[in-house]
C-alpha cells in the first residue's frame, strides 16, 4: 500500500516537473516538450539515470528555481544554526 502511494505521489510530482520544464525549455535546443516519465524514478529508463548529478560546483543550477527571498531566508537560518548550535545556551536567541 505504501509503495502504491509513493508511486502515485511521484506520478503527480513528475507531471508538475514536466510541466515546469516544458514551460522553461529553450525551443532552439529542444523542440518537443518534456514528458513525466523523464522525471519519474520508478519508470524504466526514467530521468534519474539521465539527470544531472549534483555536486557543490553545479548546485547553482537548483538556485535558479528558488525564490531569492526564500534563498536569503534559508542562508540566514543556516548561518544562525552555524553560529548557535541547537545544544548551545539560549543566549543566541
């Protein structure tokens, strides 16, 4: 039952990812739109094997899809966590 739910959630997510990628594609580089199976990890030959492997050098690729305000808030939270670890005194707050 859990496997079916996971697949259903991935169906939904893959459809949204295909829609967003199709909207933002460069028609000069790719004529046809994307299909959900390109992003679905459970489909044979799906996008997981064809995707871009993320590492520190190309992490900026993901940042283009994130709202700058959200990214700034995340960076502030990360810096706050670095300066004030969870087990530290409450003086940080």
